[in-house]
């Protein structure tokens, strides 16, 4: 891959990078945006699940939990029985380190949400930070939804967010940057593909982290699939959810983070 800076060509070798492998950037990615983004996502979640979270010791499963930042925030605040699953061993290592530093009890498992068997009797299942978009096959989405439905209690809730097709098509056509002290995150959209009822795109992610007077670059390639909201709602109902709704997001909250552009939040209950 070639990029240009001040008229100088820079070659970025990406052919050897495994797609949707966060291991190399797990720690830097978390430092750059993990806590900030978790706080933003927690706001609509707390609005939808405030009654549920007030109950004592609810069981919470977070699929695609990443470094566990959102799961652990809820566990620390509400005393939830916390369980996380993520495909990235690097992310799970960071989640365990974070849990230890916070003194929060939680279980973490390395697993693919498409194939991992979920336990049952969870009161809350979440899937955030557009983790579901990483599932390439739209046909697998409904299988995941069915597994989530089986894992929930009859009074439980499934709360998740997605990058919409407009995010993949429009927003990712331009680079996006997050700057913090001694760390910089940059991503650039690669080729866009359109299928029957979905769009798919790869994204080159880079984190520049200052250490010992030198910037270390960590690189990952993500591929996401986006499906129209109305199709997602139909899938959820087919999976056995009786009540499905899009959670409204206040304009100020949506404008508070670059990743909130064209993002949809769903709440589904049996």
C-alpha cells in the first residue's frame, strides 16, 4: 500500500497483516480511545438498561468484549457478574490485566462469537464497539442473534451497536485521526465492496505511540460488513426477540466522538 506525505511516497507493507487481528495494537488502541469510547457508549446503554442494572448481581455477557473496558466499568459500578468473550488473545490479555488493576472479578474467554457456545441465564448481553460488524457473513448474524436469545433470561436484554452502511461508505472514504498526549490513532478506508443487501470494507488502522523518544507504529487491518438497520431488526425478530427498537442518540452525544458518526444502537428483549 502506498501513501504520500509532503510529496514523499511512503510504502506501508500490509500484505502480511492478518485481517481482524487486534493483537498487535491491543494495548495502544486501549490507551488511545478505550476508556473515552466506553464512557460514551455507556450513556445510551445505561438509559436503556437502568432498571435492569439496579437489580442485585445481574449476569452480564459481553461478546466481542475487546479489552473488557465496558464490561469492567459496569461490573465496578453495579457489581455485575461479568463474563467476556473475544476472538483476540491479545485483547483478552489486556482485559485480564485491566481487571486485576481495577480489582474487579470477571471471567474472560478467547472465542469466536460465531462458534462459541454461550452460557444461559444471562440478564444482559452486550456487543459493542461495532464488534458484530467484524462478522463477515450476514447469514451468521442471525445465528449469533439466536444464540444470544437462548442465552438470555425471559426478562433479559440484548444491547449492541453497529456501524451503519453510511459509516462504511461515506465516513471511511476519508482518514480519521485521534490525537492524545504522546499517542496518535489514524485509520484509512481501503477498497469498498457492495453485495446483495450489505456493504463491506477494509480499514487500515495505525497507532503511533511515543516510547523512549521514538514513535512506535502498531498496525492492523479490519474488515467490516454493514447491513441496513431495517434488515437487522428483521433478523432480530426472526431470532426470537419480540421487542426491538433503535435507541435514539442525542446530537451532542453523537458529536462527542468521531466513531459515533453513523452508528446505530439496538435494544432487543424476548
